[in-house]
C-alpha cells in the first residue's frame, strides 16, 4: 500500500487585491514557503486576478498553485477553490455553490454562522463540499466548535485556515491534506491541485495550527471595518473619490 503524503495548505488568505488586505502575493508566497507550508490559496473578496497570478507563480517558490476567490453571495461568503473564473457576486448561496462546481472547483463555507463576518446561516447551507471548521481569526473557540459540530453531523469534510489579511497571520491555521498518490515512487512534485481537491472531497484532512492572538485579530477587524465604512460613505458621495480606491469595482 502506497503511503499517504501530507500537504500543508492555507486555503483562506487575502492579498492587497482585497479591500481589507495588505500584502502583495509575492510576499505571501515567500512567507508561506519560509514557514513550511506547501501552498496558500489567495481568496480575495470578489476578485480573482491576483489569485490566478499567485497560482502561476507558486511553483517558483516550491509551492502548489491553487487559485480561488471569496465570493459574496446573497446569503454570505463562500470560498470557491480551484476555479479560474470568479462566480458572480450577489447570487443565492446554493446557486453559487453549483456555479463553483460547474467551473471545476469546490465550494467551502468559511466562518459559517458568524453574521458579523458575513457567515452563511445554517438554513441556507443545503449542500457544500467542505466546511471551514477552524478559522484562526476568532476571539473565542465557540464559533469554530459550532461549525465543527455542524460539519460532523452532516458528514462534511473539514478545513482549517488562517483568514489572514496581514503577513504574520498567514499559516496560523492550515489544513493538512493526506494525498494517496497513484505512482509507485511518489513525490510531492508529482502532486497537483486536482489530487488535493480529490483528497478533500474524500475527507482526508487534518486541521493544524492555532488561533491568531486576540490583539492581532482585533487590529485586523478594526482596520477592515474602518476601510469598509469609509468606502460606503465615499462611494455614495458625489464628486468625492472613493476611499479606499481598491474597493471601487465599478471600473
């Protein structure tokens, strides 16, 4: 029997292409390699261009390249992993899940039930490919425990991720995926994103890491809220430049 190969992947990381992100993808990739991850998925809010570029550059850093995006559905956020096209934001949650699958990706529910973070309510999750049951950006473990209970009762694969918006938080939590290679002489270099997706769907995942320190989570939440509030105010004011400009998707 061929031994399984573990891969450490952080599936939920934001770059400076997110309105509340701060780091360029090159820095994120370099940091991920330095701390021993096998890959990171850039999941910017409703933007996929930098994620596609990161997936293309990843092998230069010794990482597996997997594109993704965090989609704002009508009922909350959804991670679309392994897609090369962004699903349209603002659609019903389950319609977006089906779109992700049609695009060849997997639909992962991030920080479920956390309405302050646009988590999807339980009643809207009729189906998904995996649940993020450990998000490092939480103040207490209650929300993660609730997500874990939900996933296990329904038999969903579990994912852990950092939800990092700042470089030091990348990899605070991640998923260890156990891949069963087909070759008789398996190496990590022979594994690609499709192998990792298959392992996730089969539930061969282990959650690793720990919560981000509360003071760092607080800083991330506060700065994100300020930037979003500034955007909402300036985007509605005539003759006033939108601040931050990165949130203006009308162009």
